[in-house]
């Protein structure tokens, strides 16, 4: 089959790889009908995610049609149309039973590697390094889905692939970012990063009752899309973000601040961001937390900082004195996608949101390597790429 594979920094290839096969009775094989390039895939493309191996199949935003089912899987049948969460979860362990599916204790076969780095292992993820299981990803014609009686969501008739594909990751992630803010109604929420996750965070904040959403980026197309959703937009290259948020909140600060950027902010977003980049380039640091620092300073006393941008290792120069003395609450996670799927599917069915609004580019797998570059470089107005393997 065809698949997109990793071969090193800035080297994604479309090539032939072996077809997947059933390995466990709870498995399923799906024929991929739509997949997407995620912002976190760019961290792989940029070579900053450890334990990738040449030839690894990438991608974790995937949906398709079931073509084979393991003998112990009673939930799915051949022909079912499903969205596959990017987190792989057994459904039976301590964390899965409590709805914390992304903390699954059983799904990462390489959990020892993860424990060495993070103390404890999260769940296995599709297409996202061997520290998280080494599972082949979904930017391919076919994909094996472990624990397929727990993860995949059956899609009812009447909904297109593009309406539901992003239930695999970015819609639940953006929604979780807003959910973590504990909104009661009437709040001001600031969102750093207007990529796809940030766009869903903006939409979700309004869905959950925010009165004002401030969206921060510098890419014109992203800022315009956030404005269409109702956000006040700030360009970090033109505005002093702290001063503008103070002005917009009568000097109090935002009730909640969402970091939807993570470890790779724009180099020109501040002097400290330039220093971070130098540290990473010289192996003196692993992450570049400029946005996190700014979000802490811009959050009101006893507010919430919600973090859904990807960080991989250690961050420094975090203003913990500000956070502690002002009573901030931090919420963060890899998204336990299955926890959010039923309510988000219902919102789509009711017409409260059409997630396809973020799509700007549609192409085949053959075009995938070039579109990785386009997405990374924010060229051609690119906000979200959907690939159709068929």
C-alpha cells in the first residue's frame, strides 16, 4: 500500500509499505478514506520528536471503512464507517475506566522508554514515535487499529468525511482546551495560536459560554478565520500582547489563557523566543516556552492557563512566582479523545458546528510530502490539509 513515511528532518516520502494485518483479536483494519496533517506532525517533520525511525508511517488524524475485524471484536463489523482517535486505549485499565483514555496503562508497548523520560507513560499514539509505541500511522491507504472495540467511533449516515474527520484529534483537543477553562458564561478567553487547534479552541470557547475571545497569531489567513468565528484578533508582530489584553480586560487580565502553540513558536515572537531557539539548536534545551510565559503573565489573578500545545521535555524560565502568588490554575493533557466524542458528534449533528471550516487544501497521498512543506511554511494560505488516499 501507499503511505507517508518519515526519513529524517524535512524528509517525508510517499512510498510503498507492507499492508497491515490483524495481530490481536480486538484489532480492526480500516481502509482510509480521509486523513489529515496535524500541527503536531510538523514537530516530527522538523526533527524534534525523539525515537523516530526511518520508514515509520506517520499521521494520527484518520477515518475510514472497516475491512477486517479480529475474532474478539464484537463492536465493529466490515463496512462500518469510523473515526479513529489518535490515542490508543484499552478501555479496561485504571485510567480508561475513569475516562482518562490518553493515560492508558496498557496500550504503549514501549512504556519503559516513556517512563525514563517522563516518569510515567501515557497511552500509545498512532504515528508518533517509538517512545509512544511505534504504531504505524494513518496517512496511508490502510491502517491497523488496536483495541478497535474501544477507540473508533461509528459515524451515522448523512455526515461527510470532512465534517467528522477532525473528531480524531483537533476538534476534541480544541474543545478540551476551552473545557479546561471552567467557563460559566461571560468570560474573556485569550487563545495563543490560530492554527487548526486554536481555531477549534476559539469556536469551543464561544460554544461553552465565553463572551469575548482574543485570538493571537500573525498569519493573516488564520487571523481572518478567527475573526469570522467572532474573535478579537491580535497580531503579535504588531501589538504588545500584554498591553492589549490589559486594555481589553480593564486591567484585570484574561479569565483564561489557552496555549495552542507549544514548543515551536515563531522566532520573532519575542527576545526570549530567540534565546529559546538558540538553546534548542545548541542542545541546551528541549522546548521553547515563550507562549506559556506570556499566557501566565496575561492571565488574571486566580485564572486558568490551559495548555494543549505539544511540549516534549524540559522548559525553563517559567514565571512560577507569578503563577503561585496570583493563584493560577494549570490544566493540560494529551486529549482523552473518547471522553469527548459523543457530545461533539451530537454538536455536529445538531448543526452547532461544521468542523470542515478549517480545511484549505485537499490532495492525494502523493501530494503529501509537498504539502507538509506548505503547511509548515504557512504558504498558499494553508491552514489545514486533508488527504484522500483513495
